[in-house]
């Protein structure tokens, strides 16, 4: 099972913000879209960073409410781990576990083509396990 299969199901839309947008604007967008992280792009399709709720909470804890007026590039993670559509879900889970993050942008030929969250991965694994269990049950019943 590959990352591309997840994208076929969930679609390729990715919410993005510009590096100079304020942390307040980005927080509002995260709340409005009900998502936990957003990709920062300096030009369309080119990943410049990622910012998650955790980054915002951490900087508010350090600097207080003034954080809300900072540009998001001041709080984002710049070294973004990405994956490609052809990568397996197992490889993706290893990246998430090793890096301790729950979101991975999907990049093809240097361009952003999707994003996968830990929730997407868990949903896909459950479906896979249920399909396997169903196949085993009908095999046993027909034996
Ligand atoms: P998350 O678990 O995705 O909410 O993110 C936890 C931390 O990891 C935050 O500091 C994020 O900015 C960072 N982060 C999230 N996704 C990635 C990624 N794909 N590559 C690198 N850092 C990330």
C-alpha cells in the first residue's frame, strides 16, 4: 500500500499559508479548516516550512500573546520531512515515528501534491486489516 493510494481516497488539496502571514491568521485558518498543521509555501507548490498547533503553543508559552503578531516563518519548522506518492505506508509510518510528527507533505518532482496525517494512515491501516480479516473469514467459511 502506497501514499498515492491514500491521496486517491482523500484527494490532493493541501491548505497552505505564506511565510509572512501572522500567527493569528494561521491559527484562525487551522481552526476554520479543523486541521492540526499547515504547509508554508513561499511560491505555489514549493514547501518552505510546516507549522503545527504544537509550534504555536510552544512559542506562546515562551513569548506570550505577542506571538500572535509574529510572521509564521518565525515559528515554523524549516527542515520539512516529505514523502513521495510511490512510498509505502510502512516507510511513512517509520518517518512519523522517528521524527515524532503527525503530518507529512507529499512532493512529486519538487512540487507539493498532497499531505498525509497520522489520522489518514490509521484509517487506511484499519481498512486494510478489515479487508484481510474479511478475506480470511470467507476463505475459512468456504473450506
Ligand atoms: P505535529 O505532530 O505534526 O503536530 O508536529 C510536531 C512538530 O513537528 C512541530 O514542531 C512541527 O512543526 C513539526 N513537523 C510536523 N510535520 C513535520 C514534517 N513533515 N517534517 C518536519 N517537521 C514536522
